[in-house]
């Protein structure tokens, strides 16, 4: 399986809807989202994504999901290119990272996670297989196993 890292910085985007989205996902509602993926064009439907909170505590991974649409261009007048790349994905786990994360940044500093650069500046970084396997195992231990759900209702798009 291929897995990618998505980055959320509350300094850049406060995300006031996050508590409500986390409640909906916890209640079993299929929730879809749109996320900027930097310059990465390699994310494909069925790929795994993990969302990492950076820049402010609590830092760490707090969400996971499955890509439902490959990168596509969205007009962005603030960008040199005039667009930004986004993906669509469906959450299978999401906690309110204003309060807590599932895997802390400190845990990600230890082997085998330490083979990966977790403090990426943009979303769309490929997670190395060694780190991905260990993360998926720990993630499943902490959150339980869920089915892949490609169908999900729309949610407000972040500007991550």
C-alpha cells in the first residue's frame, strides 16, 4: 500500500469545523474532505493518507483516510502557478487535534518512525514503507480496524 502525509498547521488555518467533523466521523458518518497536496501528483484513489498537526502542540498524527480522487488543479490567484493541487479523500479516523492526537510527534522521533521526515513543509510527502508499516500497525492498535469507505459526504475544504 502507498501512504502519504498531509500537513495541518493551525497557525495557517485555524479549522473551527474540526470538532464537529471529528464528532461526525466518530459517529460513523462518512465524511469527505479536500486537501491541498503541494506539488505532489502521485496520490491515487485507494492510497492511504495520514494527517499530521505541526507548528503547535499537540503535534502529531490525528487523522487517516483513503484518497478518492487524484490530484487536480484548483484556481488560486495567490499562487505563482495560478492554481494549487488538491485531492479528495474520505476519513476513516479523525480526532479533534485542538485537544489531542493519536500518535505524538515525540513518538514519531523513535525508530522505526525516525526514518521518515515528519515535519514536511507541505502535504503530499510519500511515507517510507518502513515507517508506513509501523504507523499503520500502531494506528490500528490505537483506533481499531475500519473498512475502506470511498463514499463520503462533502465537508468544508481546508486550505492546508
